[in-house]
């Protein structure tokens, strides 16, 4: 699994572009989908997933414990 950067994330943002950039809600959704898709893969980096969730979904994942739980199990405590 390769590292996903912002450019890659913007390219797969579900077609919801505003002047070439997805809205914050779409970035949050895309981040959740990417984390869900990557979970269980051999090169899945949990710390990067937690950082991305906290950065792009600050209302859903305001603390590292909640983001870590989602990244590892898919559940929200």
C-alpha cells in the first residue's frame, strides 16, 4: 500500500469539487473511506490514519483515542 498524499485524496473525492477542491465534509468522508479500505492491509500505518482522521474530521475525531479506535476496528467508542 502506497502513501496517500493530499493530491491523491483530491483526485478521488467523489466528484464533489469546488474550483478543483473538495469541501471539508467530502474530505472527511473520503478519509474515512480510505482508512476503512486500508484497514487490515499489510502496510497500513495506524498512526498516519489517526493523524488524517483528526486533521480532516475534527468534529468526529477530536481526540486520538477515538480516531485510533476507528482506525483499528472501525468502531467509535
